[in-house]
């Protein structure tokens, strides 16, 4: 799957999304090192939000992750 003609349309459209798609394309082509750097970036942004906004910068991103983790737990327990 090296050419864009062999990729499905949904994957080509997903790769066009500026930040998420570019990172996914890099992980697809260059390996999992980008995943580690992505986690480091997210954690650095979270720490920066805490330093900039204080306690709400720590709590609000955690509260926004609750529905995602809840959905993940439902999917894991479902099958």
C-alpha cells in the first residue's frame, strides 16, 4: 500500500485532516516512534495548561476524557 490509489477513500480523507491525519500517516509510514512523541506532546500540553491556568487546567482535560474512557470500558466489556 505505497501508492494513494490503493488506499481506500476514507483513509485518504482521514490523512488530509491537519494534525491527526498527518500524525496517523507518519505512524503508518515510519513506525511507532511518533506515537511515543505524540504522548509526550499531549502530556506536555497538559502540564502547560496546569501551569498556565492552575487547577482548572488539570481538572478540565481529565473531565473531558471521562466519556472516552467510559466508552472504552463499555466496548471492552462488551466483547
